[in-house]
């Protein structure tokens, strides 16, 4: 493995793991994956941005328990099947993407449910969440919800 500067006028940091996993840590803070120095081109055949996970959450809305989290300061239960995730560090803008799953262990514990996001646009510091049943479209607390946010 190598970590090096590409030249005296370049402020980017080059990282070469094994000639198949190569990265540039750009001076603006963006980590980019670079193509490898071999015939198959490595992971990318040219430089491409890498978008790391900025936040994650595993939350039990049925029992109001956070099982694991990253960059989440708190979760506010705002009613049956609704809650707000508050980010520990704000996103740079509201153009982030969140994907989520929900489920339960049977009965009324949120099985056959899906996650949607609040009626308002998400904010840099939080996002409103709604959990509804597929079967009747009513709000429900889900025993297990999982979230990943990227930007």
C-alpha cells in the first residue's frame, strides 16, 4: 500500500492499495475511486466519485428503542407510525437520499409495512418518517426499521 502526493503543485492525496484498489482524496474533501493500472480497468475505468454513507439507523418504533446508529443524535416519536430522525451533523443541503426498510415479527408489530417520508421536504438537520401498512394504508409502529442516508 502507498499513500503519496501526486506532485508539488497538486494538493490531492493518492492512495494505492494493490493497483486494483486506488483512490484520490481530493483537496475539496471528496474521495474518488480511480481505475487500476491493469487491463480490466479495476473498479472503474476512469476516476469516479465515491459516495459514503453519511448516516444510518436501526430503530424499533414499536418499543421506541435505537439498536444502532451513526450520525443520528436522536429519534422523536411523533405518533403511531411517525417519527423524526435528527442528524448529529447536518447535511450540507437537503439534496441527500435516504433508503429505508421496515418489518416486524408478526401480528401488530409492523409486518407488511413500508416507510415513506414526511409531507414536508427533509431538512439539513432532520427527516420526518411515516410507516404504513400495505394491507390497509393505516399508520403503524414497526418493530424494525433501517435507514441509510447518502450525499
